[in-house]
């Protein structure tokens, strides 16, 4: 099994790679909401500092988790492109001002 955070990290990497692959290509795709549906097992670590972990159930782990409670979850992610410092990109406007515009 893998942590849910690792799965999202890998998805972010794949989306970045796919976006870079299209650079300079006349056909581009606008990035919209990304919906992921997966099965997770919720594990609680024992001890005073124990924490809850969401583990993605993979094909290899299904047999091992036959009796473990699992949940099917759907995540809708709304990817945003930001500058290196985390701020949103500047929107540049060109053209002549039309009546009523500020």
C-alpha cells in the first residue's frame, strides 16, 4: 500500500510532466478539475503519538486486506499554476480600453 499523500504527489508530478510535454505545441489543453476515485484503508498507529494514515489499496495489497475495513473516496482537485514564491501568476491585459472598462 502507499500513502494517499504519495499518490497525490505522484499525480502532481505526472500533471507537471504532461504540461511540459505540450510546450511549443500548437494543440494545448486547459487544466481543469482532476477527479480521483480510489479505495483507502484507514490505519491508526498505536501508542501515545499514534496517528491516522490513509493508505491507498493497490492490486497487490487487496488479498492482504481481505478483512480490513476500506472506504472508497473521490477527491476533486482544482490544480492552480503558481510562481516559484507561491503567488498566482500575473494576468496581463492588452488591447484598447473599451467604454465601461477600468
